[in-house]
């Protein structure tokens, strides 16, 4: 489950994030209060966990994206159809 793995990554990489607020609709910057350094940590952890490379232009959009947006991008990159 991509969502569960991403939620775990967020919780591990950015301990200040309230895990209860991590949902498919949560925005990284606005709802989870992540700054650009937090986002970079998440991008690097996603690349390691899923064996994918996140292009720089996509990584720049993370902050304004929702968790669901990122889940869908990971699914596209890995061919995983489950949440």
C-alpha cells in the first residue's frame, strides 16, 4: 500500500508532523506544516523506498501537492495500482 508506506516515511523523516493529519487530501506545506528542507527529505526517502527517481521539477511541486497527488505519482512510476 503506497499510502501507508508514504505515511510511514513522512512520520519517520519529519517527526514534528502530526501523524493523525496525514491523509490523502493533506497538503505537505499547508496542512502538514513542512518546509522546503522537510520536502527534500521526503523526496529522498521516497526515491530510496520505491526505487524511483523524482525529477527536480516534480520535487519542487511537492510542497503544494497533496499526499494523494504524490501517492498517484509513485503508483505511476512503480506500476502499483493500490493506494
